[in-house]
C-alpha cells in the first residue's frame, strides 16, 4: 500500500475589533508537508495586512492509500 498526497488546506481564524467571535479565511492548494513555521509566517502576514490577530490555524491534509 502506498500513501499519495492529494491536497492540503488551511483555515485561519482571525479575531479583531470588527470580528470579536472570529472570522475564517480559507486557503486551498497548499504545498505538501507545509511546516508550522511557514504557516506562522503566513499568519503574521495576514495579521499585518488585516490588523487582526490569528487565533488559530486548522490544517487538513488529504491523501489516498492505494496498492
């Protein structure tokens, strides 16, 4: 059996004055094996651009296992 990567997505929950409960920003088609450091750096860029803070990041990896 071989595991083949299909896609990686990330959902950033952003919190600020206009979104006290948070708003979600979704990104699809991320690279395989994206690191926590890369996600944190991208979150910092989003914070700088939006003026909101990143509350959490949810990463989803999709793979298929085939013979």
